[in-house]
C-alpha cells in the first residue's frame, strides 16, 4: 500500500465525452507533486461543443488500497480558468478507480474506471493509463483514427468495454431490451 510506485506522469486514455462511441481522448494524469506524493491531477483539452478550445483540470488525492488497487478523488475545475477571457469551465468531480497495474519496480500502466460529474450529468468511462518516460511531454487531445489504430490492443480492449453516458441518445438499452423479452422457460 505504498504510494511511491504510483508516482509519475501517465497518458490516460478514455472515451471522448462529447462523442463517446466514436472518439478517444488522451488526458495527462499526474500522480505526486512537490507538496505530496498523494496529490494528483487530470488534465484534458478538447474542442468544445461550438469548436472553442476547452480545458478541464481535476485536482485531488490518490489513495493506494493495496498492491493492485487505488482510488483518486478530484475536484473538477474548482480553481481553474481555461485561459480564455471571461470563461470559467463547469465545476464537478472525478473519481478514478485503478486496478490490475502492470509493474516493474513501479507502476507502468493500469486499467480502471473514471466516474465524472458536471452538475446533474454523471458518466462513467473505462480508462487505461500508461506511464510516460521522465521528461516526456503529454499533449492532451482527441485521438485521430490512425492514433487509435496504433494503440496497444490491451488499451483498445479496455476502451471497448463501454460506458455510462450522460447524453440520453448514447445510453445503452440492454437492460430495457432484456426485460421486454418474454421470460424463458
């Protein structure tokens, strides 16, 4: 239950919340800071609904639960302004559940689930994070088709697990369909 193996910078992949069935978003997950190894932040940049660039920043704490699980709780955009005059992105929260880390002497990658909420619109997404070598920059963005095809299969399989979407047209209908079928003998 040590924090030190988790400390570092990660590229975190997740479905893009504005087009979750068709696009993947790259986020920068940072675990550890000058103040505390338990500090963490998640930064995403993307074209907003009307094409204007938007940046979301979640800041909080990570807690290792055992050698294979951790949880991070973050406030979204609490004190962050996107750098656009007069623009303040919506506030909310992120909760990230990490499991099954790939390890050497440190965590090199992991899968999990991200629960995000902005106001009344919660969503949950499969995630996969990969440690970035020290000093390498991470540019949050939405992946192109070629970038997605170049991802390792383990990342693509995790992202294909589906999510719980905030826009009603994207809601999965599997439970409703199952209950509407006649009972099987």
